[in-house]
């Protein structure tokens, strides 16, 4: 549906609307993954959210992008993303418990 009106939208507005539509879908998927205790998939959705916030919605910063990237190959981390807004941005990291 959004693709049908893309040509009538400014590129920035389109990418932000695309992010919102995709994020709504991710939230529904995230609920399902949590019900199934699938933290690996949930973590992947966290990374997807951060990518959208960084590239489509353009609200991340190079420092948070760097920190999220650092977590991607860490076996102790399921997922990572930025949260917050304005000058209160933080990084949320979902870690494995080590027993």
C-alpha cells in the first residue's frame, strides 16, 4: 500500500513511513518470538529496528551505530538497538545469562 504512493512522497517522508510500517510488523513478530521464548529471533528483530532507526528514520548517531555494530559478533548478545529520543538516547542490549 505504501509503495503505491511512494512517487507522491518526499524521499525522507517515505523512508520514515516505511520504517513505521515495518516496525509495526516487527512488534507483532517480536510478541510471537517472546511467547515462544525465541530470544535469538527477538534479538535479530532488535538489530532490524536499529537499522531502520539509523538509516530510514535517521534518529541514531554514529556512536550508537558503532556500539550496536560491536555487539553483532558477540556470542553473549542476542540483540541490540538504540532507544530514547532527543539527547537521551541509550543502547539496549539483550544478553545471554551465563550459567
